[in-house]
C-alpha cells in the first residue's frame, strides 16, 4: 500500500471515530448535603441554595404568586433547608413578609414546605449547564403531594420575576409534567422526553400552567433531583486513531525523500 493511501485510510477511520455520539453522565444533586457540596447564601427573600456535583452547579431560589392586587405576579421568597427532608418555601405573603401578609399560616407547619395553600410556591433550579432532568425526590409530604414541572426552552423570561404562572408558557417555558401523589424518600420519574435546559421550575400542582389539582392542598419538600448531561470528551479509540493518522502523515512526507536518496 502506498504511503498516501495509508494516510487517507487512517484519516477516514479518524473521521468516523470523532463522529461517535457524546457520552451521557447521570448526576444527583442532594439539597441537604453539607458544605462544601452545598451551601446557602442569605436568609431573606431572594436567598439561594447552591449545590455543586461533578463540576455542575445548581442554584435553587423560592418563588410564589404574591405580587399585584390579585396576587398573581411571581415574586421571590425565602428558600429554607430542612435537614433530611429538603427545601421548603416561605413566600413573601407570610406574616411580616414584604408582601404584606395575606397567606395565613405561611411558614407554619405544614406551610413551611413548598405548598399551594392560598399561594402557589415553587423552586427555580438554575444549572451551570443544560441538564435533562429525569427524576426528583421529596423528603416530606403533608396532605397531598401533587407536583408540576416546567422547563425554560427559549424565550424572553428565563427569570420568573414579574411574570405570572399562566404567562410563563407564553414567554419561553414549557409544561413538562404533572405528577400525582409523589412518594416520599423515593426517586420519581419526571419522564420529560428529551427536554434539556439550564432552567427548571418545580412546584406543588399549578393549575395555571397545566398541572392538575384536587381539593386537597399539597405540601412537599424537594430533597434531590437527578439529571443527565452530555460529554464531548474524546473516546480512547479516537485518540489512538489520531496518533496513527499523524504517524501515517509523517511517513508519507518522508517516503519520497527516501526514494530519491
């Protein structure tokens, strides 16, 4: 085989190798993990809880429909961490809160959790890279545990601030799934198909965006989420073929010199 043919052959193999599909990695973010895996920032409305696992960080903030004369506008609340059970929400309409009250017993058991009793609480998850959420786990439930999941898939309102729940699907958010009777301390499938996003909104059943509700209020704490990310790290065979290709190219350049010598 001539050197030029050898080099072209390895080049073809290399092209096929680099076209191999990216590998997927599954990661679990547990919001009750201790520092340095997870840490909280602030303790008032708009505070956050951040967790970094495998080089990917997720930051959780609390939201509820506490703004405006008819309590429809989304405003930040306080996200609380309860050891062993997960994240809860104290929305701005709690007694003494900046919303001026109105959500009776908000912040008191069981409304210390994420709930839809009077106001509809939710947790916004912002990842440092797009993630395909596949499962979630709650560590506490009271009354009922129906939940709604949305993902931001491109538009003008990746932040819920100043929006309404009913308006989210018109500015970039996609209704992913309504989950009924989510069990405690067990991962539950979100079954979101192929949706991948940096922004996910998880709350107790939100009828405004497609979540089904019943007469029983929902109270839950979000313990953990599980998701898949893609990696473009070269496969070992790709690196091996790359070395062969370079060697073949070098041999091809040297061979004419040998023939002329």
